[in-house]
């Protein structure tokens, strides 16, 4: 299954809408985010992902995205 992504503009479109954030949290088992984006997530989405226990895992510029995805899949 191909991994999906959402950029900052996509996150802004959710506009802290609780129903949309909850739907996003239910749709996926886990989330990954870059250092630049992870800092913005609480401001863009509110507490929804955190309340669902699905706050994104950090992917630094030194990490391999593929290995981080596989690592996250193994945990879930």
C-alpha cells in the first residue's frame, strides 16, 4: 500500500476542525512528520492527534524515510 502524505497547506485546510482531525486520526495507524512540520502540527490541527495517541513520529533530515516507515509499521 503506498504511503500518503499531506503538506502544510493540506493541514491548514483542516482548520482545526475536530471532526476532520478525528477522521484523519482514525484513517491511519501512525503519522510521520519532518522537524519543520512537526512544530506546526499543534497550531494547525489542535490537540486532536495527540488526544488520539497518534502524534507524529519525527523524521529528521538524516533519517531514511523508508526505514522510518518500516520501523513505524513494525510497531503498529
